[in-house]
C-alpha cells in the first residue's frame, strides 16, 4: 500500500482542531498570547475560508501506539 492510497480527506472539525492547537501551542509549549476561545474562532474561520477556496486537506489514518510488551501480538 502506498503512502497516498492511505490518505483520506480531513474533516472540517479535524482541521479546526489542528489549527486551534497550533494557535495555542508552539510545539509543546503553551503560547499565552492566544487564549482558547480566540484560537477556536480563528481556526473555524480559517477552515471556512479554505473550504470556500476549494482546498482539500488530506490526513493519514491514526496509527496505534507501539507496544513495549515483550509479547508478540498477531495483527
């Protein structure tokens, strides 16, 4: 399976959540000049603009966290 065949369109909610996170954090460090409500409003407006402009954002499926167990599990 190629990388591109696993992609699927991201939902507006997923895009808004990711943008909102980026507005509130720099890596894992909290940015204090953008509060939660303002980040959410800005993210939602950006998503609406991208949709109206014809953008399609793609997302890879969620990958389960690796196991540190010494026991091998069948897929």
